[in-house]
C-alpha cells in the first residue's frame, strides 16, 4: 500500500523495503541522528534520570538478542526459554577468545566466533523441535538454560562465581572504553543485524519459517524440509543471541552467570509478545517499551518506599515484577498482536488519507 497518489512503475520498486523519496529522507535523517546523537546527548532532557547513552546502548544490544528470538519464535513458531543461555554462550566465548588472543584485534575475531558457537549449540538444543512442540519444546529449551548456567558456574574457563573481565575492544591502540566510544560499535552491528533479518524474512527461507509456524504438517506436505528449517531458525536465532551476548559483556566489562538468569529469557519473550510476533519493527517497539517501563519503575520505586515507609524496601523491589506482569497481561488481553499492529494501522490510515475507505 502506498500513500494516495503514489504508485510503482516496476516490480523491483514494488518489492523494495524503502519505497518512496519520503521514506529515503526519513531513513537517512534517522541514521544521521543516530550517529551524531552522542555529540549532543547531554543537552537532551533526562526523564526518570536516564543516562541516555548507556540506556540506548543497552536497548540496541537487547534488540539484537530479541531479534534472534523473533526469528525462532515469531517467524518459525518454536518457543524458546533458553535464549539468555545462548546469550551467555556468546558472551563467554567472546571473553575467552579475547583474553586468549591478547591482541588489539581480538574483539573483532571473537565477535563472529561468539555468534557461530552459540548458533551451533542452539542447533543441538533445538534438535528436539522435530519431535516435540509447544509446551514440551519450551521445557527442552528450559533444560538447556540450566545446563549452560551450571557450566558457566563450574567450568574453570568461565571464572565461576567471580566471572571474567574482558579486554576493551580496540582498533590499533584506540580503546572503545566508554559508552560514547562503544556507541560506534554497538549501533553499526545492530543496524547490520536488522538489515539481515529484514531481508531474511522476505526470502524463501523466511517464507518457509512462516509456513512451519502456521502449520508444519501442511508445510512438509508442500515440500518444506521441516527439520532443516527448524534447525536453521535455531542457528540464526542463537547466532543473534551470541552476538548480543558478546556486545553485552564488552559493554558491561564483565561476564558473570547472574547476567543470564532465566528471568531474562522470560523478559525477552515478553518483548516479542508486546512488540508483536512475526515483525521486525515489533522488536524495536517491544524492547524500547519495556525498557522505558523498567526505567520508570526504578525511578518511582524509592518514591513509593518514601510514601509507605512501613513497607521497608519491598515496594521498589516488587514493583518491577508487578509492572512487568501487569503490562504483559494487558497486552495479551487487549492487544495480542502487539505494538507493531498499532503501528501498521496508523501507517494504513496515513497512506489512505484523505480518503475514508
């Protein structure tokens, strides 16, 4: 669908992601704003006391992680509760390689290796998806989480409960050791991963994922190799998680098992639901929305404690879980298709304007 009065003259234009001159201008403007934002962020208002650079860096990293879960769950329909564990695999692989190589280029070698190793392990734990589905597959991926978490706690290579400290990413002698500098690693990686995912879902592979999600028996009848595409979905999804994990621990400058709890897998799954399953834009909406809710809860928690001193420190602690559960329930009841659906409705109404039909 195009805005009123705009039409395509070729098949390639009809298939393009960025279709009109206005969209190109908006895209280029957004990229220019994204890469110049660290230069003037100190003048931007800080609602809830947010540190803009750190918050947006975190959001970009989690977008990469949740985009992988979107491919596995939103597009291919395979429920996974082990995504935080796959993120941990990528994180520890990147740190171990970075510390082992010990050169200024170690991070750039470790980053793709982290994704590949996480993807291969994802295939292993995704193998049961050929025989089981739904609740049973969720339990299988849950088992994967606890196995990987136990290994992270007990293997000598992972540092156990002390964790590991990775070296800062470098190019030559230049270290990316601040939020300002890491911004120019995290954002390009996030953009590249988004571009790949956006194009993947438009290919034959993406259509096979959707067919399996909708009805795997019908997909197999039509000639789709269900096992192959399910394994590929787990590999790609866990590859994204591994890349996100590598970025996360180098941004945090620490790799520790407590950074990859089961709670985070549930949080990522909620981001897919709230943003909208089966949409790339839904990843951005879901991650950003829940992070804003989280920042608001962190800001208002102490104030609730001051108003209700007889409750001690419990309100601030419990409010985060309560807000998360309440938001998720409200979306499941009133907007099960997520924020991306609302965005599509807005775009449709804009493109049809001024016609009411």
